[in-house]
C-alpha cells in the first residue's frame, strides 16, 4: 500500500482518486502517522474495457436503424 502525506493528498487528490479507481489502496498520513485509507468501494466490479466493447459490438451485429425509426424516437422524446 502506498503512503502519502496529507498535504500531498490534498494537492494531488484527482490523481490519487484515479489510482484508487484502478484498484490501488493509498494510506494518507499526517506527520508519518496513518490517518486514513483510500480504497475502491466494496462490491464494485470493474469490467475489462475490451470485453465491454466486444459485448456492444455483438449486440449491434445485424441491427440497423432507419431514418424513419430515428425520427419516430425524436418525436416521441418531444411529447
């Protein structure tokens, strides 16, 4: 687990959150004493991006939408 000081955590919070979102755990210290731990939420499963893209492509295979259907959706959204 990586440790960072409170001041560094404050000034680099977006970067730390990106790292935590990727699964890393980060300990925040104040004067060398651990005071908090950043970690991803429990139960959240990150899916592989390539797998998600492949699933979308297989879902779209053979499906085509014409302009009439699109216009119908637009009109439906205006009601």
